[in-house]
C-alpha cells in the first residue's frame, strides 16, 4: 500500500491483510540500502496471526519516494508521521541495523507511541570503517560485496537457507545494488553519525528485545553490550552461527523469539 506522508508517497507491505484498528500494530524498519522485502519471512506470519503489519520502505528506499533523511532522529520522525497518517496511536517497532537505531530513536523520544521495541543486528555506537564508507560514497560495487559478505555467517555462504530455493547472498546483493547511487553511503553515514543512543535507551518505557547474531561482523554482539546495559529492563537472544541478516539467515529463530516476546 501507498500512504502519503509529508506530501511524499511511502510504501508499506501489509502481509496481504487489510488494516483493522481493533488489532495491535507492528512496524518493520529495514537497514541501510535494503527495503521491505528483508522482512518477508516475519511480516507475513504476523499479519496472519493477529497483527496489523506495515513493513515500510523508509524514505528514499525501495518503492517509497522522497530523500533519505539526514539523521537517524529525522528518520524516526518519518516513522511517527507514518503512524499519524494511518491513525495509529502506538505500535510495536521492529528494526534491523539502521532500522533498529531508527526504532530506538522513536521509542526514546516518543515513548507513548511505542508499545514494544525489537532491535535486531544493533550496535551503538554503530561504527563504520573508513575504507568501507569511502567505497560506498564512490558507489564502488566492491562496497556492496563487502557489505553482503560481512553480513552473512559462513553457513549462509554455503546455501543454508531455511527457504528452499532462496539464495540469500544473491538476493541481498541484488537488493543493495538496485537501491540507487548514494543510498548505501547515506545510510551508513547516518548510522555512524547517530549520537543519541544512550539517551534514548535511558528514556525507554516499553518492553525491549535484542536479537543478535554471534557471527555478526557488521554489528558484533559485544558492540551492543553498553546499549543493552543502558536499557533498564530488556531481554537478549543470541543466535548461533548467524551473521548480520538475522531475519533471513535464522528466520524461524527470529520469529520464535518475537512470538515469545510479544
């Protein structure tokens, strides 16, 4: 579906179900240079199990219009504006990587709008290597390959998909390649430039779940520990033999962790 937000069309996948105000709502927020398809193995399930689901293409990504916001806080403001546009008072936010920082920012600055928070593949600060950032800025194809290589644990490179016929590496690489010039660089830049993580964490009033991969080379679990400690009460799930694309590499485990949490 397309919703106009700030005079800009934003696309959201709904899992094939119509919006029902009597149901709780979940918003799925993707990472840098990705889109709503990253959530296919979770969003459709929850859409058919009692939830309104909106897997957003964030501004400047996928099928959505507009420019990529200049900061994580600005991206979070768009998410809240989307909620306003569809008439949702509060929702569960589920974010991955850049999307997890966006969800954190929204939950910390708009606590009455977020009922539960799930952060997947998160770290704070979210450091980005200079060489990687420079290649992304130059739209060098090697930046895309670096990202996808680092984002998948070794079993995923060996064809360990839980969905028969799904080539995780090729699918993720193609998504990033078609995201458009500058998209990856801008996403990485706002992640590395985000400074409000600890303040947002201390302001959280909602139940919080961290889902991390033990082989994540993009946001290693140890890089999330200070953020986890800053949250007054949270639960952490570590997925074994899993890289940065947790919701794709370990789709069933991620879904099970979310079901238990919700």
